[in-house]
């Protein structure tokens, strides 16, 4: 696992010690960022169910202003801290040990919104993913032109329109998929 592009290109990242954390594979990460294209230096990023923090770190390496890393696992939080220290990106990051839904509600109450939200919840958790999507929309934490990216198993099918979010892209990688959503324009 490594940083693929940007200021920290080539930096190796620490992986999990257990099988509870499934880092996004480099080939999927590379494809995702090719789809996203240029990352504006004013971008705010939310890495939900962050695991190792590799996605948020990739956003920061590519120039994002700040990334928030949310995970409820003590092991993940430690891994994220170590990876941020290794890549010298701690000053552009905030780490939050919390449940995904609870953190979304807290961001909403603080009137915070993000340009990019990435989530890769534990597999076989359709209910959690649905709750994440519903609360992102309900608490209005995705900016007008922001993008929500969901990494999920292929067997989990999402509608093209969920709450006030519409799917703008979908990619399959063997048994994993990426679904990209943005707010429906009024």
C-alpha cells in the first residue's frame, strides 16, 4: 500500500495487523482518482470508516486543504496516526474516533460540509451504508458540487437516486465496486 500521486507519491503506508481492516487496493484507488481528476487545493475531505487512512492521505497528497478521518476502531486510529506522521501530513488532518453516523450528525450540527466524502464501511453492511447516505443528505454535509464515493461489494446494489443524491458513475473491480454520487440539482 502506497501513496500513488502528488507531494507524497511513493510513500509506503502501514497496513492493518488484522483482517478486520480492508485497505482499498492501489489499483482501485488509482482508478478512483483518475475518475475524480484534479483535486482543488481548497477541498475539504471526509474519510469515513477510514481504516488505514490511505484515501484521505491520497487526497492530501494531491493537494486537498484538509482531511477528516473517522473510524471507531482503536487499531485504525493508531494506524492513521502513524501513516499521517510518516507522510508528514498531520497538520492537514483531523482524526476522530467515532461511529460514522454519529460523526455525520456532529458535522451537520457544526454546519460543516465537504467537497469529497469517501466511505468504505465493513462489507455486508447495507443498512449502515444506507444510514450513511441518508444522514449525509439529511444533515447537508456534502457541498453543492461535492462527490460521495462509496466502496462496496458487488452484490450490494444501490439505486441511481437515493434521497437527494444521484449516481454519476459506477465502476466494478472483480468483487468490489465504487459508486459516485452528487446532490440532485433543484
